[in-house]
C-alpha cells in the first residue's frame, strides 16, 4: 500500500514536471517566432539607416574614378585644367577623411524589439537551466522512493525547493540521527519541511497578490 | 542608496552570519550560526528565500561546491558578500548603533 502510494506520488511529480517542460517549450517557440520578426524589422531599419551613407560613398567612388582617369593624362592637360584637377584631388581627399570618420562613428541601430527579445530569451534560458536542475532534483528524490523523508522531499520539490536546500536538510538530518536519534531527527525534518513549504507558498501568494493588484489597477485605469 | 537597498532585520543577521563563516558559508551553516548565536529558530526555506532575494539585489553571490555522499549526492551552495552587501550592512548597523547610543541596555526607567 505504502509503495503504491509512493509510486502514485512519483507519477504525479513526473506529470507536473512534464507540464512545466511543455509550457517552457511552447514559450520557447513563441520567442523564436518573435525573434524572427525582430531580426526582419532590424534588417529593414538598418538598410534604411545606411542608405544615405551608401549613396554618398557611391558618389565619392564615381568622382574618384573620374579624377583617376584625368590624373593618368595629367601632363597632357592644359595648365588651368591641371589646377582644377589638383583642387578636386585635395577636396576629394578631405571628403574621404570625413567619410571615414562618419562611418567609424556610425552607431548601432537601436532596435527595441531586439532588446526585448534578448531580455525574454535570457529569462527563458535561466528558466531552462532551473528546469534542468529541477529534473535532476526530482530524479534524485524518485531514486530514493523508499527513504524515510520521501513525502517531505516531494513536498519541498513541489513548492520549488532547490537541490542545495534538500542537500542541507539531508546533511543536518544525518547529524541529528547521530545526536538525537531517528525519531528526533524525523520530527526536526518534518518541522523544517512544513515551515519551508509554508514560506515558499507564502512567497508565491505574495507574488500572485502583487500581480492581481497590478491587473486591478490597470483595469480601473481603463474603466476611467 | 535607494529604498530597495535597505536591509531587513533578518537580512542583517544572514549577512553577519556569512561574514562570520567566511569561506564555509553555505545554507545549513548559516542557519546553524544564526540559531546558535541568537537562539532564533529559522526554517531553511526562509533562509534560502532571503539569500535568493539578496542575490537578486546584488548583495551576495553564490557558487556551487562539490557534491558529497552525506548530502545525498547534492552539492553545497556557498555564499559570499559583495561590496554592495558590505556597504548596505555597514549602513544598517550604523543606523541601529546611532539610534541605540545611551539607551542600551534598555532600562525600565525610560
């Protein structure tokens, strides 16, 4: 009976984990679509932003080529034309210098969509890492399905307890068995698990309440 | 220093415990240090919630140690205080000590 119950709890935990993983996968797909859109918008904006500079460079290139062809026959040109060519040459050199400065100073185009996507993608990445840790944590708990603290470990896992925290509890539990005996250690573990679950649940309720208050505020603002 | 940078009473205790423990400041050691010195019963969950919050604020950093068999193969998470955490702790302690000048120990006559 006990083993059946433990197995059932293990199955529930796996189902909870599966739902979380699927949700994350769905979120990742949505982020991917938004990223594609953002890249497309970014490219279009960059093209538009660079267009005048490209035109200026093309124009400069044309005038430089014309000057080069005249410079090839420089000695055959009349004196007044020579003076004009030299003046054009020095003005083109100045223009080249200023074009270089402008191109070097070209700021990266600000794309708010891309900034938002990077932020969301980083958040998703950290969620994936957390999910991976939770998977490890769950598999460790389920591998000791017969342990005395199985139910408490499952409770702590469900409320979001970390691997390090479960390790700390385990370490102290073994110390207490040596000092106070098993019943005392189990009572301590139970007390810690309940108060920890209460604290984590309270934190989640507080967060939900904050979100609720924000939604209420937005709703009232729209009704006005 | 913004409003978010002020420390709560429990946060001050946690930071002081981390300072005392030095390189050996991991969850259960911090909890034990607080319990032994103040006699205050603390759940490991409350401690981790506080530590996570302070890590988000940039007051502490954590790094994962090696897994040990007595912890069921789970690794320890060691905490250390950042300069911002030290600054916030100094400010909080300074405020309390300024307010307590001439009053401690609090006598019945006051």
